[in-house]
C-alpha cells in the first residue's frame, strides 16, 4: 500500500474489518462505510481479478463486466506485481 496513506487510523479500520466474523457482519459494516457505487466498484474490481486469474482475456472481461481496459490493466498489474489480490484469491479458492 502506498506509504503516504498508511497510518494508525487506517490500521484501526483494517483491524475492524478483520474482527468481523460473518458475511452478514461485513455487509453491515460496508453498508455503513461505503456508498452503493463504491461497493459496486469494489465488487467489480474483485470480479475482474478473479476473471484474470482464471485466464480470461481483456475483451471477454470488458464484454461481461463493462469495466474499462484501463481498470483491467491496473488490476492485472496488481495480480502480477502486488500481493493483495493473489493472497485473497488463494485463500477463497482453498475453501
């Protein structure tokens, strides 16, 4: 994560998220925390990450999601050089 936004307040937010125990608790917090459009954007990004990790190509993803190629490219870069999406996808795929 960019070091310029990392601080104790963001740490507390992440600790709060990690303390949640059920999907319903996540719905409740994120409903309070985010607008509907923000949640839709997060959902789309994670879907694109899943699609890329399953080997789908950009044109298929654009057709199925309507997400821009710029967004897909950014997510693909994160999959290749980051660790957040990869860690999360590996963990949910184990279930």
